C-alpha cells in the first residue's frame, strides 16, 4: 500500500495515500478498537450538515474565500447524500468527547475539497481541516448539535413507524370485536372481555408512544452551536454565533434554536436522558405486548403467522420468534437508556466527555426500535383469532359467575361456584342453566352485557 506522510504536534505518521482522512483520524483508528462498530451513519450525515452550515455562515460573513467555501460545501453535500461512507470507519466508542469523529469529518471534507479545487489529497495549503473546515468551531458545540439533529430525524421516523404499528392493532381491535373470551389478572382467569378490547389496549399503548415520541423532538431543538469550547463562544465572532444556527435551520429544515445560556447545553446533556426515557417507555410497552401475545398463543386463543421452523429436532414445531425478537429489542433499548443516563451523569463541569457513548446508545435505541416496529407491524397484521378456543375457555371458567352478582349477590354466587366445583362439571354454562334457568343465564351472559361498561341499572335508567 502506498502512503503519504502527515504531521501534527505529536510527530509524523503514515496515512494511506488514497484515504480522505488524515493523521488525526489515523491515530484514532489505532487508538480506539472497542465495539468494532462504526459511528452511526445518521450522525455522520448530521455532522456534515453542521459543517455545511458553519461554512455558509463563514462565507456570508467573509471569513472564508468563495472558492474554498464552495469546495467545502460541495464536499459536505456529497457526505450528506451518503457518498464517501467508506471514509468514516472510526469505532463508535472513543475517548475525547467526540473529537476524533469531528476531526474525521474535518479531514475528509478538507481532502475532498482539495480535489474539487483540482489539488491533491493531503495538500492542506488549499483547504485545511482546522483552519478552514473547522473554522469558529469546537467539538464541544459541533458534536452535541449534530447528535440532536440526528436524534430528531430518527424520532420522526420512529414516530411514523409506531403509528403504523398502532394501526395494525386498531384493525385487529375491529376484526376481533365480537370474539368474547375470559380475561386474566395475576396470571389467573378473570371476568370476561373481548379479544377486540384486549387489542384496543395494545393500540392505545402504541398511541401514547407515538405521541410521546413525536413530542420529544421539542426537547432537542435547543442547540449550543456557536458556543465553541465551553459555551462562551471564545474564538468565534459574535456575528457568526448569531448567524450559524439560522444556517443550520435552513440546511436541516428543523426548528432549531440557539440556547439563551449556551454554557448550559455545553455542560449538561440531560435532555438526552429525558428523550431516552420516552424510548424506554415505548420499549416497555413492546415487551409487555409481545409477552401478552405469546400467552394468548399458548392458550390457543390467537394464531400467529408461521415464519420459520422452530426446532432442529422436533418436526413441525413453530415458535413465536418475531415476538421474542421484539422483546429482545425492547430489552436492548432499556440497556441503552442506562448507558445514556450514565454517560450524561458522568459529565464534568463544562463538558460531556462521554458524548460518544451517549450518541452510540441513543442512536442504537432509535434504530433498533424502528426496526422492531417494522417487524412487529407486519407480524400483528397476520394474527388471526380462534373464537372456538376463546369460547371454550370462557364457558368452563368459574369466573363467569361474577356476571350474576347483580342478580344474586356475592354470597349466593360464591355458593354456586362451590357447588360447581364439587359436582366435578366441565361446562359452567350448562351447570348454571340447570340451577338458574336458561332465561337468566342468557341474559347475564349476553356478550354485550358481559363486556359493556358496567351493567344496566333499571332503577336509575
């Protein structure tokens, strides 16, 4: 492999001749090898948007000459479009609050800009990573701003996907509205419910998740871009500080705002904990609902789409593998929430030095939840009901006697259950027909009466 020689204040180092990155990135590649996973692509794209906005502000204010600025903007646009992805190979976890990733962008943009100016890669006299691309910036304002932008984009996608999952449950709610079955509390049989009502509760949980996820974008709109190292804007002209966020709004199309006290979002990243908590709430709903569907399948009250063979030794076995995968996605999200919390809480004084961990966990949670919703919606749409099993489970359940309390009172209803168990019968409805008469039984066990909101009080109608 051919190399070029680059230098920094630590010395000199070989860099692959055709690589768009430079010595800072090369050192980081050698220093950090933890997850063997690259920096999330949406963060790279968002960083390029930030760099583009900074360049536009510097160009408009006359801090960058037109030819250099146009080349930088061209390089940023290519990265935003998804080009040059092979140049961003740093490990997602790094020391230095994200400086390695910031420098990776600076070097790739600078070298691509050199090419656009008909120069050679590594000729930083044309476009310099720090003097030009990083002009009036610090990792400490660029990186957190880019992470907020990336999270907003992903939150919008996730909210839309949750809405689709919600729709799948709402369709099943309507489809299963006439399937009456036994309810269950404490893993024991309880009063009757319809399968449609069970699915309506799933839909409502998804509705809350969709709304919370959509609204949480508001918590991320305040950025510290222009604050440079500690939020005071040292090293950046005031005109640039007031202009750069406006440029970022135009580049991203997002309703971003500069913080009134820029020191605060530079030092404190608690908004990420807040948003992560909302993602955890959605994860907990996914885990709970997927678990409930597994139970309903075990009870033979629903059928799940068969997607793959379930055993390497038991012929014909089909397992609820999609539900298990959704549960695992939820558990992974909960673990990511802990990482976000720890990363934010361990920030010190004027810097969030564990920003790479915060970024890694936040974007991982957003990505995995989006994938889980795509998978879950498709699976839920294929669920079918087993009305016969639902009816059989209900008609042999002693809890049906609860429907007679308004007519008999608690003690008489309890004695009926005791007599039913002593008689060793299997079908409670037939037993009640013999004891109470078919007319009263049909009235009390009418599906509408069993599942409507309370019973009709004829005295106060």
